[in-house]
C-alpha cells in the first residue's frame, strides 16, 4: 500500500521505470526454467494423438493424487477411507467425493502444501462471498503461463518477442489522475499496459490515438474494454495505422456482439480462452474457431445441470480435485475431430460463474448468456447494458443509449424482458451516461445481489 502511494506520487516517466522493474520481476517469476521446459514439451507434443493425450492425463492424475495425500493435511483426511491406487484414469474420478466451495472456504489453509512466503498468491474475485486466497508454486505458475503462450504461439504471436497492448490493469494509473496518459510501459515484456478503469467515453479517443502510435502486434485484456474501444473506432469510422495478428480477451465473458465489433475494428481474429484464479484447466480457441478443453492442463467433468468439476494438474500449492468451481460447460456431442486436428474435446458452450443470472419466481434462473441476446439485437442503438437484481421479482436494467436510440425501443425491450422473466417481474429501465466498472476495471454485465 505504501509502495503504491509512492508510485502514484511519482512522475509518469518514473512510473514507467517502476512498471518495467515490476515487469522484470514478473518475467523472472513466470518465465523461468519450468516455463521453458513446458514450452519445449508443448512444441514437441502431438495433440492430435488421442492415445498420447490419454496416457499423459492418466500419468498426471496419478502423480497429483499421490502428491496430495502425502503433502496436504486436508486431502490426507478427505481421502482416508479411499484407496487412491484405484484412481487410474479421469473416468475413475467419480469414485472420489466432490469438493464443494464451502469445504474449500472452511479448510483452505489445511489444503496448502507450501507456505505463503514461498508462493505466488492469487485471490478469487469474491462474487459469491468472501474472496479466497490461493497459493501457487512457481513451477505451477510457469506451467500455466506456458500453456497460454503456446496457445498464442499457435495463432502467430510470440509473447515477450512481439509488442502487445494489454487492457486489464487498474492500478497502473491513479484513479484521480488528471493527465490524459492512461498507459504505462512494461519494457521487459514488450507490453504497454492500458488502464481499463479509465476507459470511459470521454477518454477513449486518447486510447485510440496512442494505439495508432504504439502499433501493437496483439491486444489482450477485458473484452468489455476492447469492445468499448472497438465500438468507438467503428462509429467514428477510424482507419487504424496498424493491423494486429490476433486479439486475446480474458477474465470476462466474450459476448458474440463483442467479438463482432472487435474483429471489425481491428480487422483480425479474436481467439477466446478460459481459465481462473483458482487454477482451473484451460479452455482455448483453435485456428478453426472452436473452443477446446486443454487436457494437458487438468480434467474437466460435465455433471448435472452442466456444472463443471475441475481437477488441476498445475496448482500443487492449493490442489483442487473435483472442485465445483461455479461455472458451466457443455461439450459437443460430435464424435469427429475438429478441423484443426486436435484430440482435445470441443466445448459447445461455456458460461461464467453461477451468480451470473437473474432470478425470476415464474421462470427461474435466466443466465447472462441468454440476456446477452437482447444486447446483441440492439447493438446499433445501445452502447452497453447491465442487469442488477437486489430483490426477487425486481430488476433494474441500466442502458447506455447510442445517439440513434429511440424511445420506442424501451417498449420493445420491456416486452422481451416480460416474456423472459414473466409477468410478475418488476422491470425498471434506467438510462445512464455510462456504467461504472469495479476497482479492477472489470465490467459486470449481471450483478445479482441475491446470489451472494
């Protein structure tokens, strides 16, 4: 906290130096010997070989189970009546109990296999309660980083060697900064960090101007921020002076109209991916445009109501086995391989945390994925939308209207929402100039206070 106060009081050129120093520390932490070992491994591993993938998963699962019962006090007790030698493949995981979030919250310190001083620490967002602290080994962090960089390498971007613009940083620029310089440079990683928190309508032209000067090879970050910038570019019919290789959104749901707007503005493909601060296995988008569950990073089980149980191969610091993470997944029923050739299963759909819904007494849970269809339908007239629920049968819909927005659209939206939520739902449409982001710079499409 004290260091951040010193940082904010420093001139911008010094903030750039301090950002680069921190970037160098991150690079050493995330791109060390384990990272290079994994990158070499992924470069040689044949992901089209289904037998090789199955053997790798079985070997990693057995290694993980042996590790947890010998190093985690929690798992030693949790599995005390189970012969883990019977768990040979992912199909055998059904013999193990499900790890519920409440159990983790109550016993997380017993789950740790390392001390905090020797760990990389991450926290959950706390959208479903008090944030939880997860400890990661340096090896685990580097292995996860290698998965991500291998995914980007597949799409032509070499991380650390090519310039990138990142839109997922909130702390790099003070909230009350007056100067219109909303970015800082991380020289060791060839990265320009842009503040998502400051990307309000009145500032976006500064972002676009700077992007044109910087000319990044790729962009990554919160899709809501990338969408806001893309929409500005398209609305103003701005022709950019650069064309990225690819764009990699992260940490938020990528809605279909976000993807369309971003690809139109930057004239390149968007490649989606899923992970989590807890260390969930990855889901990544291939060159053929399909999402795949990355089997080398762990096991994902699709259970009742499409809920996801995750087993991570890459988080030995706070091991997670059959953890109900709160997200939903639906695997494709197609038996044929994807056109990309990968043996990894195709993911048909992936939904965010189970709090991303509006509760209707008449219609039940209406998920954010379904609600985004309305945003998609009115994308030319609405800049942004947000649903807020604080009590049952009552929802507030914040709407940031475009200049082309007409009052008759109110009635159309109301009729669609009444059909969606039922006659008993009180719906209040509220026009706002912009929708505030949280402290991290993230935008929440649905804020369900009942689910906490």
